């Protein structure tokens, strides 16, 4: 019987995850049943939201059980197909396992067209992060020409696309990031009007004031914590806040209460809205069509931080909390032979 490897949740982390929370096991390679597809993983995504699935608590994503394989968005090659929808050799994407091989129902997979760009982009700018950026900005923030848009975690897979789309809308864009290399990428390559290295800034509030002299009309929040606290006092009348992520708090054992900030919403009449990309499932194709055009025209650039080797998948995930990546964090599991 052919075998494969998969990563399982070994234990639930307390605070920041460690390698002890992961277990690499070798198992028999699964065989597809009726209407199922056997997929060989080529690229695996790691994303901050996965930290919530390691907890034994209700959230928008169901928690993983200790001892079970973890799940991830994957781009892979069809090895065997028991469905007329896919043929051997097709490239597909879907929510599969942290595994070198996995079986999925044909209805849970989407075909990836290699002609649209590198297949890895189906996990980044032309996948969930890109669609998150597109609808979070355009449907929640609704930037207008002349607005000031602030994006936290602006050098990440979502934030970098948000900022570029905001520039295309005619807005002034300010990003926060955690290194000078990221700040330079945002301003020199992506066209951000200003960027703040929060790790090297003693006074975040003052830095936001300097970068946003006319206040903040839209805030795309990927991090929460002190950065959001610094942005809050600068919200203009009728400002819009899209709450996409709170990575600054994901490893907190006790969520700090902090200063009471809601009074600002009375003064500014601002709108604060959390959203999930899954709410836009019926409009996914609409976003991808626009994003594909932007990427092909060079209007939207992207970067990928690729960690080589399936055995290094936990390193790639843990690196998210260290700020290692510029752009989309991926694990390359196997070579793609076009």
C-alpha cells in the first residue's frame, strides 16, 4: 500500500504555538471513493486564522480535535479521479489536509488554470487572500477618491492587495508593517503614500498623526492591539472600519480590556464591521475576474514567501507570528511539472 505523510494537532497551545503542538505521521495513502478525487499536494497555505482552530472554543471556523489531521487550503495535482468533473493531471484547489496526498469530494474542488498565472497564486492574490482584500475593501470600506485609507499588516497577503486596490480607487494609502524591508516594499514598489515600521516606532499615535494629517476615512484592520488603538483617535466623521483579523491577540491567554474606545464612534459616527470572506462565496468569481486583470496588467503586484519541504510546514505557520513573511506565506510540498 502506498503511503503518505500528514501533520496532526498533537496538543492545544497555551499562548504562542510551538513545535510540540504538531505531530508528523506516516499513514496509508487514501483511495478515492465514488465522485472523489485523489490530490497530490503541490503547495499548502498557512494562515493566521488557523491559530483559532487550535483552540477548543467556538468560532467561525470549527476547531481541530487533538490527534486529527489539520486542514489547509491546497493547490494540487489530480492523481486519480472518480468524477467526470476532473481528469488526471488537472490542477485543483480546495480545503484539504496538511498532507502530501488527500482525498476530496469533487464538489469541494475548483480547477486552477495555469494560464492565469503561477499555480501558487490560487492560494494568494488569486485566491482567498485576494478575494478577502477585494470585498473587504470595496464592500465594507468603500473608499472614495481623496480618502485616507490605513491598512495594518500591510505587507501581508491580504494587506498588500488592499493597499494597491485602494490606490486604484484614488485614495491616499498608509500601511503599517514590522520591518524596514516591508516598509520599503510598500512605498517603493506598491505605491503606498506612507508606511510605518511599528517595531521601530516608539510613539505609534504620533506616527499615525504624522502620516494621516487629515485623519482616517477607512481602516482595514488585520491586527488589532496597539496599532488599532493608535488609529482609533484619528477616525474621521463617517469613517469605515473593516475588521478582517486580530493577529496581535491570537496568542493571548487573556484578552486585555484596554482603554474604552467606543466613545469615539459617537463623535465620528464611524461604522465598524467585521466580515468573513466565506460570506462572499457567490461573488468569488467576480472578484477573481477583476483581480486577474489587475495582476496581468501590472496594476497589482504580489510576493510569495515560500518555505520548501512538507516537513517544514509548522515552521512556516509559526513564522506568521514572527512576521517572517512578505506577501503570502506558502509551503512548497512537491514540484509542479507542467
